[in-house]
């Protein structure tokens, strides 16, 4: 999806936001909704990375960590012509990852401990490259702002439904009720459309960054298998962030349905395999190793537990 189409979808969400404002308080409510949307987006633009990372209890990883994660991210960021993003680890057994931040200069990559345990060094490099592609394409800011819009539209629609609005004027009660029920659905559809199309673009760009499409292809298959059977409780409590992960953490249906937050993993893997087939044989060697990407091991960066009273010196999963 190009930036023009993304801008059109964002304009549609703004229109929905303003429409609910009109239902609540007429033209004054519509203007208020527009101002509120602008303020909300500015706030989200500047604080998106902190908000999402805090939401998932992500912990920063120091440079030269034992598992070599920061060294891997640094090397791949150079390949992508990006500044070094901050690196975080999330203590959850579900294999997954996401990127966030308003621009490449203020970006972060977060991976779960389950991901580092489940993947080989090549597969992990493919996942990191995918997330760096999101940063380079400025997807992180777009997705976060879209999630904020969707949540705000749903909140306003619920407010209008329970407290009423201008049902005796303008379009009438039927149109008002329709708007209140359909606006959140429309906002969710826009959010999903933006997420799904950008995943394909990030897969392709990520494969080019690491030079090996099959690394990401096999990683996606492993992550899908793990995410479909391992719960991510934090993501379940914050479903508005589900579209930011490389694989849906909420156990959505695998098919490419209208209401899926992510494309079908099988479709993504097929596209990556086609890309690998079109690349020179020297770049398609699946076992080509980079010295800076460490082998899979138990040396996962340790994240302190959030729960009180924990004194286990071996770490949360050691």
C-alpha cells in the first residue's frame, strides 16, 4: 500500500471521528472531535514508543549482551541504512516481536524471550530485519496513530450510545444508531487494512535487509506455530496493539479474512519463497552464517520480574 492510500484511510478515520462528534453535539461536536483528534495524534506521535513498551513491560537490553542481540540489531541496522534503534526484551514465552517509535531516530525493536529461545540465529536475524523494515518505512508511527484513532472512535461511539446525542434532529435516530454501531467496525477495518498490507511490504524489505528471504520465511512458520498455542496475556489485555506484532498474538484465524489483523502466514511465506527463487543463488544459501549473529542458546538477556516479592537470582525463566 502506498502512502497516498494510507493517507486516504487515515482521512476516513478522521471523518468517522468527526461524524460521531456531530451525532453527539452537532457542528460544535464535530469541530471538537477534529481538535481532539489532532491533539491525540500529536501526543501519540511523540510518546508512542514509551506507551507501547511500558504496556508490554519491555526491558532495555544493554550493549554487548551475552546473547548478542544488540550486536545483531546494530549490524542489520547498518545494512538498512538506519540509526541504531533501542533494543528491548519482553518476558513472555510466546515467540513474537514488534517495532515502535515515531521515526527512525526514535525507534525501538522489542523481541520476546520466547522468540529468542525458539529461533535459530538466521531466523532471528530475519525477524529483526522485518522490524527494521517497518521502521524504515515509517510504519510504526502510522500503525500507532491508527490504533489510537480506532480506540478513540470506539470510545466516542459507546459514549454516544449510552448517553445519547442529537437523535431528534439531523439524520434522525436510525442514522444515529447506525453510526454508533458501524463507526467502531469501520475504524477496525481501516486499522486492519493498514496493518495487513504493510506486513507484506515489510516482509519483502526485511528479506532484502538480511539478504535471505528464507530466514524470515522459516521464522514466520515457527512463530505462527508458537503463537497459536502459547498465550500472551499482556497482548490479550491490550488488543489494540496486536497489529504491531510480526504475528498476531491473539490467536486470530490463519486465513486472509476481512477481519484479520495480519495476512495469512502461509501467504507471506509463499511470497518470501518466490522472492528467494528470484534472487541469485549466492544470496539464497539458507545456511550462510554471519559471525555477528549468535547461535541459539540459553544466554537470553535476563529481564527482572515485575511482580513484587520475587528474589529468584537466576532470573524469571532461569
